[in-house]
C-alpha cells in the first residue's frame, strides 16, 4: 500500500509537466507551421531533403515500438525501457525536422501535378476518390499525433515511478495509437511525395 502511495505521489510531481507539454507542443508546432522564414526576410533554401528522412524516422519508430512490445512480453524489461526511450527520441527528432521543413518550404497539395499550389478541376478528376482516402489518413494522423502526447508521457511516467500495473493498462491504449501515428506518417509521405515540386 505504501509503494502505491509513493508511486502516486511521484506521478503527481510530473503531472504539471505532462499538462504543460501536452498543450505547448501542439500550440508551438501549429504556430511555427504557419511561419515561413522567407516571409521574415531570411534567405533560406527549402529543406526539401527532409521529408524522406522524417518518413524514415516514422518507419523506424514503428519498428522500434513493435520490437519494444516483443521485448517486454519476453521479460526483457531493460531492453524495452531503452527501446521506448529511443522511440521517444525519434519522435522528438521527427517533430524538429517536420517543423524545419514546413518553415522553409511551401505546403504541397495532394494531386497538384503541375505544382501551382491550386488543385484544378482536371487534377481533381485525375485523383478522384484517392483525395478523400489521403485526407482521411492525414487528418486521423494529425489528430492522433496531438492526442498521443499526453498518453506517451503518462505511460512513461507510470513506468519510471514503478507503477507497472497502471503502466501496462495505459500502454495497451497508447501503443496502438502511437503505432498508428508512426505508420500513417509513412503512408502520408508515400502518398504526397509524387506531388512535391522538384
């Protein structure tokens, strides 16, 4: 009983940070997403090499998550812990690259084959229903990438405060959401990449 109380007290110390980060990260990303360095007078080349790198980071994150779950199911807690720390680091790295790309490059429209930033009627006909498939995957990816932040942080805090039963219970929800975000990040890249301007 005393251990449970100590775990709960330890968790409470992290709660304000979890709330702060869960709000601050999406707000800062949204604000920075709207900032274009060239509009601020900086002469920077678009970082067009970043999308395949951060898509690769998403793919690696998905693999790390799967291997981490396999490790803990086999009783390899230390390996699981290290892999989860690596997955969090990969997610932070992805976020930095994603923001850097969007601060230096114009957004790409799905189906915009002539790269004029306008989806013409002819282009809409060409892509047809795939646009709706793309938008569904993109919007669910974005929504869950915001929702997943507190889930990852709370799940992690429960582990480091030795509240393992509560950690496992929440991880059953966190893991599939995080895996979905990682995998759909790759899918979104593969779907939009043909429309990047060269």
